[in-house]
């Protein structure tokens, strides 16, 4: 199913998330680029520089308002609270299971959610995002570059993605999925934590391998784009299983 959405309005719900940015020049440049392409929501996760420094403000130019109103949080999950879709960018080799997309193919999907917050995540200048952080994304974006010099400046990567967002006039939504009901990522995180706790308690997971096994579950459920009511149903099942286990254990003690 395809729908046309005016990019001037559809980008209003897009949040640019920078994870531990270290360079004030980059942070200021990102604010300027966002202003160029009509984006206004910036979240800095544990920034390693001062967003109000002279260097940052100098590079922001007319994007100073974006820089000054940027929200600062401690962790990536906090930055993604309320978001229903997330795309993470990466500039290094990836050994996980999620397919890699180009900005041209992945970002229209991000914009197809026209009302609720969505996130475009960028990693650290020197090492990008960790595998654990990549697990919070539904899709991964890789910007093809010359293999002889593949490293992209953070602000440049943001510029390319913002440009693609502005050009995404023919947008699509997933068939048979009401976008307005897709579960926020923080609700999904609560489900994952409950699922991991239960699987550890029954011995399906072991503490030393739980992270890698849960990564597969995250990929599985992230591909499904679960609705809020579906997440509630799954969590209800987990609670019932926990109750049944506790009851059985209690009867054994009696």
C-alpha cells in the first residue's frame, strides 16, 4: 500500500538522535543541517562535549534554536521513549541478522508513520553504535562510500540522511499494519525485559548467553512491528506463565 505525504509535514515527528557525540563542531553542524531540511527535534545521548560552546554555536548558524532546545538524556532507551519506528545508521561492518539498507530505501519507511515519533539514530564519531544499541532499531542504514576511504564525518552522514528524508515524497506503509497502533519502543523494551526474566527462570536462557539469544528474539519481534494491544497480550501470557510456575512451586512446598 502506498500513500503520498507532504514531506514538510511528515518530517515534524522525526527525532535525530546523536549517541555520545564528542565534537562540538559536529553537533553545531548537525543543528544547521536539520534547520536546512526542516527538522527540529534533536536528542543528545550522554554527549561528550558542550552543546553551548562557542564552536557548537558558531557552526549552528541559524540552527541555534535547535541546538539550544536539544534534549539531553543518559541512555539510548530514554531517547527512544514513545517512538514507534527507529532507523540506526552505521559505518562499520555488521555481523548481526538485520539487513542493511541505504538511506534511499529505508528512510521512506521511517516517514510512513505520519503522526507518532520516529527516530533516526547516529553513533559516535570514532566507533559508531554498539551491537547492543543497534538492537533497538527496526532497520539499519549504511551509506555506501569509497572503500579506500569509507569513514564519513558525523555531520556529513546526517546531511545525507536529512536530504533523503526531504526527497521522500512517495512514502509507503506496511500492508495490514495500522501505523497508529504500532507499539512504542519503550513498551517493546518492557516486554523484552519480562521475556528475558522468564526464560532465565525456566532455564531456557543462561546468564552467560542471554544477551546473544535475546538479540535473536529482538530481531524476530522487531520485524513483526507489533501493535500495542499485541504487546499487552504477549505480556499477559508471560504473567500467566509466571503465575502458573509460582503456583506449582508453592504446591510442591506444601
